């Protein structure tokens, strides 16, 4: 679609889920089965995801946030401890550290892919550091080998990375605990939900005890720890199972959309996508660009407002967590993180979903081209 094309007549959603009749039928069947809480569908999801992620254990949970929280608790993180993490993430990644009573330590990111910089992580380790919590931003795996070499437990936030491989190994089979999200916008979208994959028997057992009260026979039950109500319902698990059946088809759609965007932004000075490491398999969860105001003629915020006027929804992944009100006030001595802070002013995520047609993506590209021409002329 050319730059001269007129704007869309309807608003294009940023990342609508690709839901079909299969998901509707699965929910209906589950409701008729009588299983509203965790049951056979949740167990089946765990079984299939164990195979998909090439892991020893997978546990289904109520959310990706719950997966992160219970992973830290299972590893014994608590008051007085520190957990090193990235500022370029959704606040839940840091919030769960606070929930355990530990202190989040933010270190800066690499400029090319905005994943946490392992060299800076190594410099930030102290005798209080209990774990590392990297994020696979947009679907690009963090540099796991460099992080694991530090000898500390790694809890990987892989909410964006369900289909990713790192150096030939499946994300989900590498870290001490890997946490996935089944939120409505994710590549495997159930609406809500999360998963933990691990090869550590002790972590799996601890999460099993923490996510739901362990029951015995009949009405006789016991609890080994004061756990949380964090199990996944069968209704959501049934949706996730359908999404898993479609994961390759949906990936092919996102690959086409990435290719269309790559070709288009290559012609727009000052608009650059995040780097994707050719040694890895990117999950293609988000298409994130950086907008250099000096070269692109306008700021990220100006582009975002103008795209909305073109009936194109966008998002930001992410504003630096350490600059948000709670973290800024709670941890006032947090040092400046210049790469993350600049990125927070420049990054913009473009619409991406298997629910979008190639023409929808063409509308985004046309709008972006018109705006770039206007802003740079």
C-alpha cells in the first residue's frame, strides 16, 4: 500500500487475540464437563507444554506474575535479599521482587536489543544477591549463558518468548525457572494464566506446594507451606490448548508481518527496529522500533499521537520501571541508567497479531510513511 493511501476508516487494534471457533467449542465443552477450576485440561496443558518447552516440569498458574512470584519464593528469596533485574520490562517483573520482601536492583540494558547487559549484572552482584531476573524482551532471549556463568539462580521472564530458542536450546529448558504468560496479547493467549518450566525437581515441588493447598484423600488434607491461590482454571487451560495447536500457523503470520515491517522501516531514516540475534530463534512477539527524533523529524510521543489520528493503535514496551513513581520514591538512590532511559523515550511497538491481515499491516506502513514524510519535510 502506498504512502499516498488514505487513512483507515476504522481503528486498528494493537494486538487482538486470534480466537476462532475451536476456542469457543473448547470452552463450551469444558463448562459442560463441570470443571471450572484446575482439572484435566490444566493437566493436559502441563503435559503438552513440557514437551513443547523440552523441560522436565511445567506447572500451570493463574498468571505470568504468579509464575515469577512463586519462582522467587521457591528459590528462597526473601527480606534482606537482592534480585538483579532489567528496567525495560512490565512492572510485574520488579513488583514480584518487592512482594517477597527483597530489593530489586536495576542495571542497564544493551543498546541494540534492550535486554539486560550481563557485564553490568556481574558488576552489580553483592553478597546479598539471591537471584537474577532477566527478561526476553519482545521475543529475543536474554544472554542466558553469560548470566548463568555468574553462579546465581536465574528466573527467566519469558512472557514474550514462548517459541524462542537460545543458541539452539529451547527457552524454558535452560534457566532454573522460566516463566511464561498466557495473557490476552501473548503468542499463546488464554486471556489470563501463566506457566513455570524447570528442570529442577526442588523448584517444581516447591511451586506445586505454593500454588494450591495440597489435598489428601477425601476430606482429609494438609498444607506443607502457607501457599497462594495461584492455580489455572480448566476454562483458561482449554483455550491455551487450542492456541498451542495453532502456534505454528500464528508464527507464520507474524513472520510475514515482521518481513513487511522490516522492508518498510529500512526506508525511513531514524526509525529502527530492535536487534534480533541470528544465533537465536526470536519469538516475534512484538515489533518494536526506536524513533530518533533528530533524524525522524518528531518524537516517539508525536508519532504515537499522529498514528492514533490515522486510526492505528500502538503501545510502548516499556517505560523504564525505575522511573515510575513507586520505584522512584521507594528507591531514591537508584543510579541513572542512561541506555534504558533514552530507550524509554524512543521505543514504540507497532500493531502485530495473527488476527491482522497483511492489508492491515499495509495500512500501518502507509500511515507511518506519510507521517515520516510530513515530519521530515
